[in-house]
C-alpha cells in the first residue's frame, strides 16, 4: 500500500475527496510525528499508475 500524509484537517479532507471520487479504497490512521504534532496517514490501496495520478493531484493542490 502506498501512503499520503496530511498535516492539517484541510489536507485530510481534500485527500479523502480525491480518493472517494476515484473510487479508491483507503485507510486513515493518526500518528504523532517527531515534532510532537499530529499527522494523518492515509494508506491507499491502488496500483502504481493510479497512485501516481492521485499523488500528483494531491501535490498540485498543496504545493
């Protein structure tokens, strides 16, 4: 499984919308990073090509 990392609620919401619209299964977990801040880890169940498209969409929005 590939992974997206969202550092804010806004990033999480956008990532979930992208995944829902592309009908891609995912699992969300919450973790604390080394700086003590919460981050959302989104495990994506997709092949390399589909994940690449999702990742590029996500990166364009938040870059």
